[in-house]
């Protein structure tokens, strides 16, 4: 029997350990990729933050050093000096305008001492600018002094002077006042036609009765003419802060010259203050209006005798208008300047006196600026061909005729397409005037002048201009309850409204 020897089986040595299988290359590759992704996800943002902080810090230091060099060279002081010098040039001519309306006075009929000792006056506050120190003329907004019984101007030194209204133009919201006193300075007119978007401007006035407040901004836009604030408008839009009380004050450029008259602010329904959209009447318009008010006490505007409508893209293509711009002639006033020059309904006016016409509002403004009696070329398309004829500018007839009848109308635009026309409503009737005596009342609507239906103020004015004032003004009117009737105001056929 064989003996058992443990050494034969290696029992005197420890048992062999199991061997570890070799690491696969795929596993190492996956581990490397995961590590790389973790670095990208967590490491790069950390590095970027630190790099960003370092970049901002470096940029800040570089900017500070550059500003210090500019300051040492006096350049920053010179830039600020432009604003200071422009303000110093114009601010002494800026005034506060206070207008009071006494209850029951009715244009001067109320007895009693001026100054409203009982505190019953309705007061409005605005601004103005002296444009003639020798004759004491001050420009402001019409809505500031409209129907005022008492007007007081407060000068920059605090002196208070009574003012009289020289003239006002509601169609542009401008008015001219005159004061008697020792005036030492006046602002100079600038040229608003040279303004461009991005130019610096300053607004000076008395917002919330804070006299001589100066705000700075840039020209945001020019020729804003679609806001329907005034009948004639071509506003300068600026982000210089304009608030209640700034109305009538100047908008100046960095030469200290008046390039606009601050008039309105565009706000949301929730706000009544500045939201960065201020509107000013450009000096190119304001200066002409002001000079006309000083010279004649009223504004004389040019008139060509056409009723226009907006040219639609479809109409432009059908009429072969190259750039699709112009004023489409709807009707021509018989015997008017355009009729005598040979214009017809359906013509598209594209130029007047060498200026391009883009739409009816543009044509209206260009025409208004032309001198009565001047002979100017008018360009228009007819049957796809450009024609040019001379037209003799007449005086716009609306205002004197309306004043003689004693009532005023305003246009209510259509709620849909404004080009379709709107509603003409009487909004004011003078007591014991011809209009009042035949029964016209505020709230009535005008449907026609004679046999001509009217839907817009332009149609109404054109229809009136074609009448003989000595024979009266025949109207078809409608009362608020829907009843229509005819009435003739003035002339020899005056009668009461017929139901």
C-alpha cells in the first residue's frame, strides 16, 4: 500500500491565489470619456466664470485708465461743457406759462378782481420760450392757453408779467403771447430739417412746476405724421424726458437753438408721465406758423382744391405707380386750383413744388406751406404716365367761413379702415350765432353740404369752399337720436331744421 506524502501535493505551501482577469481596453476608454465629460460639464464653467471675472476686471481697469487719460486731457469736461453751454444759451429765454379760466366769466363777462381770490379758477400750467425780446413775443402751445381768461408768464428770474394772446393755431397746437417788460434775451430758431436720428437734443421747461428743468436725449425719429394728435403734424420724436408742464417749452440742439416746441407725450393708459416717447413740433413748421400769427393774427395756408385718399398697394399696381407712393385724387373742387390746372379724379400726385409726395398727409403739409398766389409745378401719374403742370396756390378757405357761422366740427375716424372716412360731428356752437339760431347743437352729425355727401374734414372744407357764402350754408344734419333734416345757415334762405 502506497504511503501518502503531503509534499507530493504541495501542502507545505500556501494554495495558489486566483489570477485577476486582464482589464479590457474598452473599459479604460469608457472611463476616459466619462472623465472628460465630467471635466467639460463641471470644469469649464468654473474656468469660464473665473476667466469672465478676470476679463471684466481687466476691461474695467482699462476703461478707468482710458477715462482718466481723457479726463486729464479735458475731453470729458468739454463733452459736458457742450450740454452746459447749450443750456446756458437757451434757458434764460424759457418761461413758465400759467393760464386761468374763471367759471362764469364767458370770455371776460365775469366781474371781480383778477387773481382769483376765491380760488375758483381752472388753471393750467405749461412752458414757453421768448423768441423776440424787443417786442416781447413768446411761443407756447395752444392747449396751454386755450380759452384762458388770464395768462401770466413767469420769467427765469422769477418776475411775473401778464400776457395777451396774439394768436393761436389749433391745427398745429401753437400759440403766440406778448408780454411787456424788460427782456434781456431771446432764443434763436434752429433748422429742424438738418436733424437726424441719433442727434443729441435737450428739453427745457417746467414739468410739474419745476422751472428750468433740463433733460437730455436723442432724436428717436422725425416726421411722425400718423399720430392724429394735430390736424397738421410732422413731429420730432425724442427720448428726452417730457412731462406735464413741459408743453410749449423748447427742444434745443447742442448749439442752443430751438429746433422744436415740446407738445405731447405718448403714454400707455396706466401712465400719465414720461415713458421715453416725447413729441415736438419741428421748428421748420413752428417758425412759419408763429411768423404768420404775429403778422396776420391767423395762419394763411395754401390750397390746391383736391380731396385725397391713401393709395393702396393694389391701386398702385393697377395705376402703374413705380414706387407705390403718392396721393390718389378722389375728387377735384370745381373751379379750384387743381381743376384749373387740369387734374382729374383718379390722378396720383407724386410731386409738388419739387418735393416728393408720399401720401395725402404729406401733400397736405407741403401745400399748406406754399405762399398764396405762387405758381408751382405739380407732378402726377395718369394712365401710367408721369405728367407735370403748373398750379396756382389759393388760400385755404376753411377757417374764415367756419368762424362766420359760429360752429365747429371735428372728424371721428372710422373704427375699421380709416381710409373709408368717418363721421363729422358738431362739437361746439357759439351762443346766439347763426348756427345756434337755426337749431344746431353739439352732438349733431353733418351728412352733406348741399348735395355733396361728406365724411371727412377735407371733404367738408372742399364742399364749403365751392359755395357762395352770401347764399348761406346748406347742410343735411342728423340728431343723436337718428333723425335727419336740412338746414341753411345764413344767407337769404335761413330756416329751422326740418325733421
